[in-house]
């Protein structure tokens, strides 16, 4: 019987609110067994970029990462946010270790090619698409009694850091660990789960399968940033991850939210 492993991905909106972050880390500390935390930090990166006089450019909610912005996200994700979370976990008695994909080569990517947006090619710059996650390396840290805290940065194996979607990193990490552990992947954010109406917290969709998702996508029930989140969640389930849940950041006990199934 495999040991349980819980992977919690938390978005930047929660990470950057000290009260919400404190509660999330308290709940994360209470999770039994092996665990990993994957975090975002986009709002902090935008703020720091503005303070440095660097313009933030977004296309369809995705950040253009030129050389100047790459320096910002590397500092913010891998430094300011990651080490702040690690320090807070250490204060709660959790022996956390902050990592990027480049550390121990745990997550390697290729630079994303230009993508067509509204009929025109858009170069997103130094943005990575994950090609390999090393579950054995990550398991080595866990076996040493450490709790990995993973920032949304990868590398290409040729010396380049790449800005990488945190939802994707959580999904790829979960997939890589599924052969070694009984994995539960929890996407924690500001809503109770996936909603039929984003403005009505009572409109929770309790279960979403691949056919459900295709139907909700076609009729517009699910749109925007929730689309790639659910794509990542479904990819994890289809690759053998035991449970995937999208839920409120204050409800990461695995008993609430939207369950993603094949």
C-alpha cells in the first residue's frame, strides 16, 4: 500500500494576503503524511515590476516574460515569496525546503514557441512548458523529512530559467509522484470550487468529468482562467493521480470543493 502524499497548489491572491496565508499554512501544517506546497505570486511580481519601472504585459491573462520581467519573476517567485512561505512554515515546525524546477533538476521545461492569439502570433518570451518532472528526486527530499515548497520557475537544461504556470507545475509534479505515492492534488484559491455562476458561492459544481468539462466549456459555464486549471486537473487524474480537488483556500482538508474525475 502506497504512502499518502498531498500536494497543495495555492494561488498568488492567497499567498499575498498575510491573513489568508497564515490560515492556509496552519491548515497545511495539519495535513498528515507527506506533503508538497506549490505556490504562485503573480500579483506581487506585477507590483515589484511597477516599482522598478518595468511594464507588465498580459495577453489573455498570460504574462509576457521578456528578459527584464524574467529577472523580476525569478526574484519574486524564487526569493521573496518562496522564502517567506518557507520561513512561516519553519515557524510552525514544518521542515520546509524552498525549490524551483532548476534545483536538483526536479522540473525541466522547453521555451514556449509563439502562439496564435486572435489570429496573430504572440511571443510570450521566457515561458516554459514542462517536459519532465523527476518524482524520484522530489521523493528524496520527502524521504529526508523535508517538505518541498515549489516556486513557479523551471529551467531548460541549458542555463535558462523559465517562468512557468503554477497550476501546470502542480499537475506535472502530481503526475510524477503518482507511481510512488497515493497522491491527492488540491488546487486552493478564493472560491469554494468551480462555480456555475462565479458571483454565487452557492452554485458549486460538486463533480466534473472530462465530458462535463467539454459541455461546460462549450456552453460558457466555465471560461477564462478556470479552463487551464481544469485542464491541468484532468491531466493529473488521467495520468493516475488518485484524487484532484479544486477548493477554497480555507478548506484544504480534502472534504470540500469540486472533485475532478475521469
